[in-house]
């Protein structure tokens, strides 16, 4: 059984003490591939080091996280463009809009989001979307940019059934992680109305650990708990969940593995 963690920040400082052990625990649980989203230029070196140490396991994305959209946004975007021009990446991400922490930079976030979507189309790459308290704003941008070259993953999807349908209509798979195991997560109440072909699995580690680890540091090995919950929701075997969601990841990340 092979599982794929489509979103994990393994370069995070929270793994500095036991990164190799955490990766080996994940591999022992059948998680064989790790997709690594970017945050900003301060993490680029750590991402490249991670890839160097696990070249057959780790696939990097490049992008500017919306909470890192600040006054130096143009410098950050220049950095991203330089990386894209130099080498291959699995996706542009994570990018999007986050209005939870700061609503004052919405215009800057929208502008950075659009520019990075356009780069994704140019390089024929998927996008990986971060959306927090900003569904309307994210959907508005996606509607503007919608065409045959726009596709990707709606990372950490926590919306309604109607928002899920909208995201899928706009070319996105749904990234399902630890929230699906939460009692108040709500997505477990309608997920089985969506085809397994439309979802991928993720941890977002070190954040959003699934039950029974909620509140602790998340890690990729806990993707097994997410997969088990998804199998329960769909009333299928975990092997079936692993097979379909890993194939979905391969279809999205075309330079997979």
C-alpha cells in the first residue's frame, strides 16, 4: 500500500530535532512520497537541503504563502521567478489568500496570487491553494483566471459541500487532512457525496494533526490516520483509498516520483 502526502512542511524548524526519524516513520507507514510547499525565500535553502537528502521521496513546490505577502512582496516574487527559471518544480504553491491574520493586505495578496497563477500556466504546473476565511475572494480570482491550463489542489479544504463542488468545477482536487478527523470539522458530513477521484490526502505537518494526536505536532506518518478516516467515510478499504488518492496525486503532479 502506497500513500502520498501531498502537503507537508518537512523543512520546518519543528522537525530539526528528528527530521530523519519522522520521515522514516512515515515511510514505515507506507507514505512514500512527500510534496513540499514553499512559504517564502527564507525557507528555500532548507527546502533544497531536504530534497538533496531525499531525492527520490521529496518533490518541491515554489511560491509565496499569502501570510508572507508583505511590503517586500516584489522582492519575494522576483526570487520565486528566478527559481522557476532555473529548475523544475512539482507545483506553484502554496499560494492564495488568507484573511484570518490580516485583512489589510488583501489587494497585495490578490495581485501576488494572480501573478503566480499566471506563472503556473506558463510553466504548465498545478497550483496549490491556501485559503483561510477567503473563499469568496479565492473563487473570484479563480473565475478570472479560469482556462484549460488552470488546475491543482485546494489545500486543507474546510469549506461546505457547495464550495467543494465549486472548487472541483474550477479544476481543483480537494486536499483532505487532519480536519476530516475532527468532531467539529464538518467535511466528514458530506465528503462521501464527492467522488474519491476528486480528493488527495495531506497532513500539512507540523500543523493540524489528526485525532488522536490533535494539538500535538503533526507528521507525515499520521497520514495513515487520515486515510483510515476517509476509508470509513467512503465505506471502502484503506488500500482502495491509498490506490485512488495516490493516482490522483500522480495525475496532478505530472513530474511525480
